[in-house]
C-alpha cells in the first residue's frame, strides 16, 4: 500500500520523456501529478498507462466551468481511476457541491481538492478581476467555501499551510508545491520550504517537480526526501 507524502510533478510535454522518468522511480515511493500540458498531449491513455504501472495519479486539471459540466468532468476523472483531482474554488459553492455529489456516486472516490488563489497572482492581479481583499484573506475565504462544499482539502503555498491547518484542523487535506531540499536550486520558485518544514507546518502531500525529475538519480532523490519526512513524523 502506497502511503507516500510525495507527489512528483510530471511537467513534460513528451509522454515518452515522462515514461522514461517513471521507469526510474517506484510507485511505493511516490505518487504522480499529471497536469494540463501532458494531459492535453497524451490524454486518458497515458493516465491509464501510469495507473497500470501501480502509481496513484493526481489529475491536476483545475476544473472551472458551470456546475453540471464540472460535475461530469469529475465523474470522467473518477472513471479513469485517478487518486486525486482538483477544481477552482472560485467556481463557487454550487459548482463544488455538484462536483462532490458526482464523486460520491463512485465506488472508487478520488480526493477532491480545490485551488484557491493561484500563487502566480498578486494583489494587483486580484484587483483587476474585482477582488479587493488581501491575497491571504481571499485564500482563507475560498478554502472555507471549499470546506463548506464538502471538498477534501486545498492546494496551498508553503506560506499558507500553517494558517490553513490551524483554521481547518487535521481532517482537511493540504497539498503543497514549492518544495526544495536544503541548499538546492530554487529555479523559478519564490518562496520555498524544505520537505521537513512543510510537513512540520501541517502539509499532507508535497508536490515536487524538478528536485526529483532533474536529479541524476530520481529514486535516490525521492528516498532522501522520504527519509527527511520520516524523521519529522517520528519527532511528532
Ligand atoms: O519543479 P517544481 O518543484 O517547482 O514543480 C512544482 C509543480 O507544482 C509544478 O507542476 C507547478 O506548476 C506546480 N505548482 C506550483 N505552485 C503552485 C501550484 C502548482 O509550483 N502554487
């Protein structure tokens, strides 16, 4: 049974390159995230291929549409056998509630997670679309709406995880990108946390891309991250 807290982000445009990396890893030590680019290129056939290799898949398509359409898209994702999927909380309570109801009809229920405010957006961007609140306030309000809609949790930046854990308690799933090992390259990430810091702050799952996908030995990189997480869990 896979109980890994690490979700490796498959940020590849070529499914062949993604499969090559997957061949170097082990489903006992990570889960995989498939996003818009790879899914648009390789589709459900690729998702099935990955699931058949034994991996849990987070389908990161961030659905946002009218409630019926999102509910049907969530059903389609559940039929594919994914482990986790997400939607935009800004789609509103009705959209999220209908998505929840659609997922609940399935025997195999993937975790249903909301995106609150994209971390690429700052206060000015929010103002331009009519949101005058502070970013952190908007994140909290949308997370509350996701919680009220019965969603399983939210994707949140490392800087928000402690606040959201405090607000929503242990049952709410927090998924955190922007993770870097101590002393390693940050790439284009502005605010990063180490795996240990993110887990201590209350994150359940860490989304990690380049520190694993660009490592000379991806499995070795995964094991180092796993070891760090296990140490924090032992201390808790
Ligand atoms: O390579 P790196 O570890 O930076 O990859 C992080 C992954 O998480 C990428 O797929 C990126 O798009 C995603 N992500 C993120 N920040 C967010 C939401 C998603 O880095 N706020």
